[in-house]
C-alpha cells in the first residue's frame, strides 16, 4: 500500500509540473521565477536533499557563467537549466534515491537514467525545448566517457559542462547519510585533477577563480 501511495504521489507531482509549466511563457522575469519555484517545490516533495542540492548548483553555476563572460540571456538559460538538471530524479524510486548507503551496480544504472528521464519530462513543453539537451547532457564527460551519449569536448553544450562542475563540487562537499562531505580544499583539488578528462578546463579555470576570490574575501573579513 505504501509503495502504491508513493508512486501515486510522484505521478501527481509530475502531472502538476507538466500542467503548470505547459501553461507558462518564460519570457517575463516574473514568470521565469514562478517556473523555478514550481520545479523546486516538486523536487522538495520528492526529496529535500535534491531540492537543496539544486539550489546550490544554481548558485555555483551562475558564478561560473559570470566568470566566463556569459551574457544576460545565456545566464538566464544557465539558471533555469541548473534548476531543471535533476528534475528526472522525480521518477527514480525512493528506495534508490534515498538509500542511506552506497548504490549497487544495478541501482547506480537506474540512477543514471535521471538525465534521460529529465529530458523526457520536458518534451513537448512550450518554451522549454532548448533545455532538453542541457538536462540530458549534464553528466557527459569532457573526455567522452560520460553518460548517456558519450559526448566529448565541445560536443557537450557549454551550459551542461558548467552544470557538471557545479553539480560535482556540491555533491562532493555535501554530507550524506553514508559519508561526510569533503572539505572545500579537497574537492577543489579533485576538480583540478580531473580538468581535461572529466571537466572542461575552461570551466574549471573559471570555477577556481571563484573559489580563490571567495577565499580572499573571507581572509579580508577575518583580518578587518
């Protein structure tokens, strides 16, 4: 009964999300933020961590985009793409999404489906066609060994490459039931180590400049 009830709840969330988004035009800033709030509320209902993670990824991604010189329209696309990047997790079973331990090989394969599920959710929705590729590709690796399509280098949309760095950094530094998050220094070192293989070097350089700036500001506040 509990399983059926949960499945019904998730289905209702997905249907609500479809209905609200399909009626919106994101041409105005007000409507854009309404859409963001709808997505975040849906994610919160499914999994609080996923919602909080998405909010942090948006913040990191926008800072990276600004450091890379993206224009206003590109930053707007980046912001909504970052909000939507994990929307496919609404369709991942709770026993996997909320598992308080490491996933099995089979469970991890199911989790990897979230990028394709997210793309499917956006199909046919007015004004959101461009975001399908960003959501689908946010786990593609710069060296071609990512998923779901094995895209390589600039075959991967820039917005997806930015989200991947922001997403990975937050995942590494977040506490989970089965492990404590890494320190910022260790996570940054890992991102640098994977520059050119897992991550776009230009995105990594922008990300590092942000971290260095924030650290400098922190030190200045302490010494003031």
